[in-house]
C-alpha cells in the first residue's frame, strides 16, 4: 500500500496550488513502513500557511516542479509494485492528483472500518483512538507516517488482511433518496459518512453495494 497525503494552498484543485506530496510504502505482509519520502513543490504563495506551515521562501528555495514531483511519485509506485493508494479522505487528495486518478484508491476515512473508531473520523480522531495521541504535525509525510502507525496498531487489534479486503470491495456512488429537508436524517447521513454535494444538492457517498442495503435510510445509485 502506498499511503499518500498532499498539502495544498486551499480546497479547490481548480484554483489552489499543490504544495507537497508525501508517500509512505506500507508492507501489509510485514506490517511495517519500508520507504517514506516527501516532495515539496514550487509555488509563489500559500494561502493555507497557517494550517500547514509551508512558507513561500521555503517553496522558492527547495520546491520542484509539479511534473518532476508527480514523476518521482510514479517511479516509487512502479518500483514497489504498489497495489493501492491509501489516503485519509482520498477524494480530496485524488482531486489534486488527476495524473493518478485512474489508480485504485482506498479512503481510510470512509472505506476502512478501524477497530474502535467511528466511521468518518478525522485523522486526529483516528490517531487518538488507536494510538493514544493526536497527529504530530500537518505536513504530508508526518500524516502519512501517522496513518502507517494506525495500520500497525490495527494489525495488533484485528485481522488486518480481512479489514483491508473489506475496505477494498468495489464501490458505487449513492445518494440519499429523499431530498426533502430533514435535520435528523441529514445528521444520520453525515454519521454514516455521507457528504453534502452542492452541485447535486444531495447527500452522497461511495459505498459497497451490500452495505448500501444495510443503511437506515433509502439510497439510490448514481454511478
């Protein structure tokens, strides 16, 4: 598994720059990280500096081009014969890396059922529940290594292979069928990992077909 994380200058891949990519190769067989690396990209500004702490002078001095960074990531993935990319809230990282959009992605926020952790928990919440401490930073590689430690801890608490196999089942995009406003149902949808889509004006989530049938509200398949 290639655990991947990005740091960006905002929330929109259409307008905000990609600032950093981190990758930690996690061997499921050995339950351990076997390689870890991050790449800082060149950018003129960082509107999210208060969040990730990446300063423009740092990017100017040490940042590389996006093309070089993505090529470097691709080389690591190919050399290690990576089977899946894992990211916490994978849709976000995937949206900033369209070059890797066709790779198999696993969302550790909504696809993985961590032992003792509510579905949809943040990385901080997941780390606190499994490891007893919150994440140690908000840089790409630090977050990758925190997530790798969560996998190591999960292997101590449960059957890691079974947990991953369940998480990697094929998904379909579904939305809550009833679009009328209902505060209680909306809260329930959010609890089950659904996110509000402004464009579709609906609560949506990618979910395994058999899990969709078990939800406490009716959903319809979008794609």
